[in-house]
């Protein structure tokens, strides 16, 4: 790369180096530090804990309490999408006296900033062999300017971990293949292979990164197989655990959201909901134009390293659009967008690029201060929405952080009163027309709550109370039901509370309230079908070696079982 370095130096202006504060490298690091501080400050100003983030924390509480990675005691259901995020919070949750909500929020923020740092330094190292004197963190302005990046830097979800892993993986790949102080190869392969543990769809990034690593290093067949084995070891071990412990090939969340089905129209709407309000095409074009001005200095290594995040961005965004997007504005597309700007998080400053970089700066100011989607002003509980604004309004807190902050939601006091007021084992269901709760006798030795929103409620009630949602996140029966026609993104399933009565209540059902004996009886006939009984056994039976083996073998077909969400006799168990 010596020859290309000389060419780059001849085509760029001579920069004064008489004093340290005039060196381009000094200004490069100053720009990096400034943009990192700005991003950390902006994200902190938007700190919050989402209700979905609180779902993660109930599982963490169960792990710390010794009940295993479950949402409900005695029911092995994988409610969390990111095994690695759950594991990290479970370790940090051992810190005495610190609320789990604060641990989650602060860890997410630190990971987000660290991921942006690794991305910036990766870009610096990418351009370093080309001898450009100084770089500006232009692409990082996209991260700072967009509200979804700031909102989900905290939120309790795995977004901060995703940013850290994407930035760190690309940084390690760039450092291993393009600089003289390269890392050892096998740790790079191990880190690159963790994608499915960060979030299942990020296995796509893992595949692209590992392919580039093998392409650039050209190891022999034996060494290549060894690197792939190192990359696959942890994900494969967890996959065997998932199949034997939970009885499914995929996380339960994939089953709930029908991740194998295609909904291109809804996914396109989700993509437009992120791109259009912020004129996102403008900074992307400006950054691409700036990058193309240095195209004459590119070699094979530069092209391959740049292609890794760009190819991953396309693949990840296509996947999100295919599955129909999500209900949280921008959240599922943030990994693809971060990948898209990784190679231009920092861009060389030359006489040509300076105009493009100034344009990005102007866009960032306008986007950060003025550009917003319409639903930010009127967040709603249906469709795609600004989830942070919705919960901020619903709870009355600008920064809803603790589970008890969510107790201010109008629907929470009646639910808590019902749980704390029940005298013994019972099934609690709500009449959604009157918001009144009813308790029904049960043959199970504990209290079961049939609920919808389950994050805050799950942390505010005792761990030995079973909380089973109609969406199916913590309810294996609902997860295997058929989808709602035109259901909200991420909420394709919904089983009415009568199904929980059929599953747990003692017959006969007393007429009155939201339950009708005929509906309960019809639902119970479905639950008595052999395939549904086996699903229930895979979740509830004691985890003996035999049950683990049965779960593992059955996981190959169990995920395809579906039953009609509206039960009507005669019941067909085929």
C-alpha cells in the first residue's frame, strides 16, 4: 500500500505540523472526542426505560433469584431476543444496591458511545494507510442528529449492545487486515461470530464479516475451518441449549412475530417512516460523494473492508422490510443505518470533500432541531409510533426509568390492586370493556395473571406470580396461535383471556364478567390436542435429561405448530 499512500499525499494539501495543536491528527481526535461527548449528552437527555426493556429485566431478576432464564417460574419460555444482553445484565445485576433499571440504562448508554468510538477509530484506521492528513466525524453526525439513535441508546433494549458489537467487530476487522499493529486472527473471528447472540438477525452481519476476513487473509483450508469453528462455538453451544431448554429452534419472539413470513408492503411503510421525515437520503448522498472523491486511492483491502458494512446494511434492511418492520419508530433499522455510515463515520478532509462535509453538518443541525415524523407530536398505542414519547405521556414522567414510574399509567393501579388483593391461587383476567378484574378458582397452586402490557407489571408483582400475555411473549400457547389479520407490527398474535381460563381455571366456569362457559370449553378442547399438550409439556415438565432430549429433537418441528385463535367446535386436532 506504499504506492497508494504516496499518491494520496500528493493530492492533498500540506498541513502545518509546527506545533502539536496544529497537527491534523490532533484536530481529528478533538473532533472525535467532541462528537462522542455530544452524542452521550444528547442520549442522556433522552434517557428512559421502555416497557419492553422491563420485560428483559424480569428475566434477569429470575436468573439472579436462581430460577433460570425464564419469565415465569416453572415455564421455560425465551421472552428476550438477545441472549448476550440478558447475560450481561444478569452479571451486572449482582451489584448491590443499584436498581436493575439504572444498570440497564447506563450500560446501554456506555455501550452506544463505545460502539460509536470503535466505529470512528475503525474509519480512521481504514483511511490511515492512504495518508490523508485529517478526518472529520461527518458520518457520526447522522448518529447524533437522528432521534431514534438517541432514544434507543438507553431504553433497556439491546440497541446499545448492537452498536458496540457492530462498531467493535468492524474495528477489529479493519485493525487485523489493514494496519501493522494488527490483532490476532482468532479473537476477531470469535467476536465476529457473536451476531446471533446479540440479536438473531445479526447473524447476517457475522456471515459478511467472516467472509471478508477469509477473503483478505486467504488462510489455508485447515486454518479457515478452524477460524469458522472458533466463530461458531458460542452460538452453536447456545443453540443446543435453546433447543433442549426451551424446545424451539428460534427465540420465542421470532415465533410470536412470525419472522419467517413476508410482509413487504408494511415493511416498506416502516422504511419510509424513518427515511422520509429526516430527509435521510440527503446526508447519505453527501457522504457517498465525499467517499467517492478518494476512490483513486482505494486498493483491494480498502474495498473489501468498506464493502463489509455496506453489504450488511443492504442485507439487514431488506430483512427488516421483508418481515414487516416494527412498531417502534426506526428501532429495527438502526443496525442497518449504523452499518451504512460505518465507513464514513469519519471522512478525510480535502479541498473537495470539505463542501460535502459542510452540507452534512447543515443537514445534521436541521434534522436535530426541526425534522420529526408526525407521530412524535401525537404518539399512539397502535401502528408505528414514537414509543418514548408515548410512554412519557402515558406515565406523566419526562424520563420514565423505574418500573414504579409506570405505575402512574391509568391501567396499572387496577391490575396491581387485583394481584395484591387476591387471597389465594387464582386466575386473574380483565374485562377490557369495564377495566374491571375478575378472579377465578384454579387447580394450579399459584396466581396467574392474563395481561397485555407486561414489562412494568412483571417487575411490580412477585416473581412467583405467573404473568401470561395474550401476545405470546411469555405465553407459549399464544405464541403458537394464528396471527391477527392486519395486526400491529410486532403484535401479530393475541389470545383473549378466556384461553388462560381454559388453561388454568377450575371448571365449571361461573358465568358473568368477561368469561362464557362455552368459549372456555371450546378453548380447552383445543388445548387438549396432542400437539398443544406436547408444547405445554416442553415448557412446564421438569427439565430431566429425557425432557432435554425430547425438547431438542422436537424443536425441529414444534415451531411450525399453529392453531386457530378463535376456537369453535368441532375441534380438529390435525
